[in-house]
């Protein structure tokens, strides 16, 4: 049995994760949720100096915003839409016949006006734009949301529904690049505090198709994305637990976000994969949190 399957089996066996029969879709125990809550609180303490505006969006966003964002151009294979029954009594009867026969009952479903949120920051940008020009110092936001990516996998770290904590900065190129550099330093300090081994490396998003290959190369050449990697599934292929992203003016142009002097705003973000960090903690410190090293417990639980 390979290491990643062994880790997942152990998580199921101890009840830390609950199997549903669908890859990448798991229930979580109270202990697992407590670890996430403690790490999330540690992120908040470390980021409190920024005095970021806190916003919490639901795990779905308007379909019109999603379409305008350009996500389908880059990641059509990862998108999740919300469909619903829109028929009459006759259509309902046909649906129930399909269910009873074990046939596909989804043919009569129609797309609604919402889609599943792919990243915590996607609902934010149109909200920023509606407020008008940014203040002189730019703006910083604190976000958290469940996110969806359609990529079923036996790797416990590659879940279809997962939580993402983000800090997002919008302003001038100098302001947002300074923000990203600062968080690259803080992110490493944060992960060191919880006793995890890591490396930081330039990375790229999983852009789709032939055009996506060129976008991956460009993103790497311009060093627009860095990831903090922790061995979870294996030592050879460490997992991205934090990402540090400079979007340049992509979202500024898309949504018409302007700086105080009327220029197109730039954006950057730091993202924390909360389930991934929790899995890394269980992988390196053991499945019994009461036996974790004292410095790690102190960082997460304080003096409790």
C-alpha cells in the first residue's frame, strides 16, 4: 500500500475523516475541525497587524460574476455549476421513474444563476469595484470560504470541497508586491511555528489545454506564483499548503478596479489551504493531537 493510501486509510480508521464513497469528499471529526479552527486563529493573530476588512462569502457565487471572471477560459475542467429541477408534474414523474430504474435522472436539470466558488477571492473583486476608486493606501481583505474544484483523487490533500483562507491586497503594483513579499516571509514563520518541514518554490496554476501550457510558462517566467510545499502524500511530491500570488492587473481590468489616481489597480493574495495544513500536521505529528510536540501545541492551543 502506498504512503498516500495509508495516510487516508488511517484517517478513516481513526474517524478523523469520514468516508462518503466519493473521492475527495469527506466528513470531518470534531478533532479535525478543532485543528483547522486553531490554525485559522493562528493565521488571524499573525495577520492582525494589517487591520484587513473581514468578509465571508458563501461557497457559491453569482453565475454572471463567475462568467465575467475568466475562470472558464483557464480552468473549465475544475468548475462546478449548480443545476436544479425546473419542470412540471409530468417531468417530475419522469424523474422519479428514472430514479426507480437506476437511470440518469439529471437530464431535466437546468443551470441556475449560481455556481460553486472556485477560490475564496473570486466574489471579492466585483464588490471592490462597486465601491469606486481605492483609497490612497489601497485595501486589504481577510476572506475564508469553502471552495470547489472538480478533481476527484485518492490523495487526501486533493479534495473537491475544501476551505481556503485568504488575505487579498488591491492597490498599486508597489503596494501589492510588497504585500506578497511580506506574506512570503510571514507564511514561512507561521509554518515553522507549527513544526512542519517546508520549501518554497516558484509554481504555476493548472491552466487547461494547449493555450494553458503557454500560460503556465509565462506565469513561471514572471514568478507570479510561489507555493509553500510540505511533504504530506510523499517526500518526492510535496503538497502546496500556502500560495503567494501576484495577479498583476488581471482582476483590475476585468472588474474596472481603479487606484486613487485613476490607474488600473493590481491585486495579490496569500492563500492557506486549511485542510491541507491540518493533514500535514497529522502526517508529521501523529494522529493523536495530545501527543503532538509541546511547541506545536502551544502555538495552536496556547496554555490550555
